[in-house]
């Protein structure tokens, strides 16, 4: 009875969504070279502030305040996850004597991990600092940097990863990145233009130092997002590995 | 980007999305989800949204499956450890030192 009601409710909701969705979609401007009222204005504003990547201009300059909210959503989520998974830290320390590593990993995978670790970190850094010029930015680069770091676990073992990734540093960096974003925004207030205004010199379109505050905000986000991902995955990895050796062998 | 390529990518996205739903084993589902994320990212590139595609690859194809796999690993080991407890008392194991088949003497630290 309950299941039927669920299906009925879900079906009705989907039907409404389909009708409303289709009605909305048929009135959208076509993809490609069709002039779009919002797009045309946003791109013009991006060029005015010498930001080659118009998407980044929208997210960090024209709508920087929205991104501030998003950044703090991520911060809150990461802090919450770390808080929830903190309980077994004492256990981990007791088990630290055992070396947990991906011992059954193919040599080829290890080699790929070794080769890709520096490449991935380089690409991640590139994506962060070139966010105002090419597709990418702090969020994308941050996730690349964070997931790249975990190649160390694949290529070597948990201890190597632990040395490469002292949790205290990333704890501090996460908060610092979030703080830096707000600090750049407050800089706009001090410069007299407004919170999160693009108050730094804009420079020349397409040059590494251009777009005013956008590269700074990208670096702040890169640090924050990268650290948040490192911490969250660290907690999950810790949970997955902190089982007494015996149980692990049975598995 | 031709319509033909976009159509192919959309079909591939739909097929992999269906595969995610039809995969019942959570561990395998994480891998299929990763493949689906990659298809979705390629579709986004085809629709000239490379920024979103990069986020999609970073989060949907790398981070989320990684977290899911780690969580599954934890749960599986946890249940394997819990299972023998019903038949053996931990103090018995500690006494006879039979480590081969019984639960380790974690003294109830795990949860």
C-alpha cells in the first residue's frame, strides 16, 4: 500500500516536472552563436575587466558573493565530515605499527602512480593559477591537486602518504584559504569600491597578471578546496585502513 | 562540434547512467559511476562548457567514487570483524590465542 503510494506520488511529481521542464526548455535560446541577453552582457563585462575566461569572471567577479557562499558550504561540509569521522583517531595511533599499503597493487599501477604524481600536481597548480585565462580555476585545480596527492598512496604506501600530507598543515590551510577569499573581498571595501569588487588593476587581457582580484580569489579557492578534499579523503582512508590486521587479512 | 557527436555522447551518457542504476553491487557501482561521470564530462565539453567538465571529472569521476570505495572497504571489514563475535566471546579468544579463525582482540574498540 505504502509502496504504491510512493510510486503514485513520485509519478505525479515526475509528470509535473516533465510538463514544466519541457515548457521551459522550448523557450530557451538555441545553443551556439545565437545572441543571449545575459551571455552578451556577461561577456562584455568580462572583457571590460580583462578576464579572458568569461566563466571565471562571472563566478568570481560579477557574482563573487555567490561563490563566497559556495566556498563556505564546502568548508562546512568538510569540517562536518572531519568532525563525524574523528572518533577512531586513538585506534589509528595504536595500529600505526602496521604498514598498510596497497600491497596487491600491480607494479605497472605503482609505476603509473610515480610518474603521474608530479604531473598531476603540476597540472592542478596550472589549472588554479590560469583560471582567469583558460577553463579551470580554483575549484577544479584544487580537486586535481587533492586527488593527485593520493597517487602517493597507490604508488608507495600509507606512511609515504602520511609524510607527504601532514593533516595539521591542511587543517590550517583550509581555514586560511577561506579566510583569504574574504580578505580579498574586504580589500575591495578598503579600496573604496565595495565587498568583493574587482579592485586590483585589471591589466591586459590574456596576460598572466590580469583580471584584477580573480587570480587571487582562484588561488584562495584552490587552497581551500584542495585542503578540504585532502582532509575528507584522509578521514575516509583512515577509516578504511584502521581495522586490526587480522580482519584485514580475512578480507 | 557536430550534432552527430553530441547525439552519440548523449546516448552514451544515458546508457552509462542506466548502467549505474542497474548495477547493484556498491563497489562496482562506484566504478560504473566513474565511467558515467566521464561520459557526462565529455558531453559538457561538446556543449562548450569545459569549466564544468573539469569540475565533473574532479568530483564525479575521481573524488566521489574514491570516497564510496573507501567507505565500502571500511564497512566490509567492519562486518567481517563483527560477524564472529556472536559465536566467540572476546575473552575466550584472548585466552586460547586462536587468531586464525576468530575475531581479533580489539576489546570492543571498534564500532
